[in-house]
C-alpha cells in the first residue's frame, strides 16, 4: 500500500477513537520519558498495536501508545515510545508516525531522546537543547519516500532544523526550574551498540555535543512537512572513554527516570508557552 494511503487509513482510525481531536503540539518521548508528561484532561489513549499500518515499539522503556489530551487549553498528542533503525525497520517507515501527526493537525513537534554526552558542561541529568544535528546513520527516511506533495517538497532547507524561538523559550524555562541546560549538536548513529572511545573522540572533533540512536529521522520528516521542531536531549551518561565505567541500556533507563521530575516540569511550561 502506498504510504499516503496507509497514513490516511491510520488517521481515519485515530480520528474515530478521539472524535476528531486536533492536536496542536506533538511530543515524541524517548527512552524512559514516556511517563514524564503533565496530567492531561480529556485523555484518550490509542495503543500503537491497534492502529492500522503503524509501527510497534519493541525496546524497553517505550510503552507504545498515542496519548491525546489537553493541558491548560493546549491540545497535545504524545508518542509514548518511538521506533529505531536498529529494531530492523526500513528507514523510510519512520515517516509514517510523523506524517500521521501532521495529518492529525500537529504544527509543533517536541522530539526528546536519551543521549550520551561529549561535553563536560552537559553531565548526566542535564538537558541539551538541540541547535543542529549530524546525520551519521548514513541513511534518510525520505529516500524513495518524497514524491507525495501532501508531505512537502523533495528538496528542502535545513538551515534552521530546530526552531530558534522555541529554543529560546526552552532555555528560559530550564533556568526557571533550575534544570542545567545548554544548546548543542546531536549526532545520530544507528546503534544498537554504544560507541567506541575512538568514535566519541571523532564525533567531538566534528563538533557534536551529544550522541544518540534516534531523533534525526523524525526531525527530517517533520521539517519536510513544515512542522516546527524542538529537540530535547536528556543526558544519561558521558560518552564511552570519557568515564571509565561501562555503558548499558539499564543505565539509560535509570538516569531517564531520575530526569522525569524536571522533564515533566519543563513540559508543563512548554505546553503553555510554545
């Protein structure tokens, strides 16, 4: 089935479940952050497993639900769990979820993720507000997937992949709640293994601040669709070789859980201010 038809089918199903709820802001919640959202009014939960043609989350810490609701008058949809290239999906399949959000009405997208840091000013527990990225996945979700004009032009500008105004609001909000934050550059790798010490040193020389296994494919699809993007990278560990202890996904989940309170406070501000 062509992707446009597949997405229209998913949107039709979701609209029936939510009674044509039109979210203004979308949040993609990364590892361990799926529960770090403010309490929503008029909440409707739609499991990924029930949506026709939707991908399924298979990684621990990704519940696999679309959560719809209102927070102080702002209509929100949360992707409680995302999809990763290392799960075995084709890269072009990642366009399905973001394009579905677009057709549901999303105009601004907050993309969060757990990351390793290469910047000592971004220790575990801090937040890197993304100002740019490097796609080191050597793949792109728009390859062979860009000929449907409903989702934007094939060739589009990325000089401001991450919205300046939303970044400014976020940094001010972080200061208000006492969350250590600064802007930085995300480098995306395929995973699922963590990086080697030599790779981390190379990424630092390229100008990357943090490294992760997601975010960038979603951002590319969103920007093609004309959705404004805010990238929020929660630091769960320092990059391999910077600290002497070995890395693990359990550590990622554990540190993400610690960040839940501050992340939730931040969402309470951003859902209103953005």
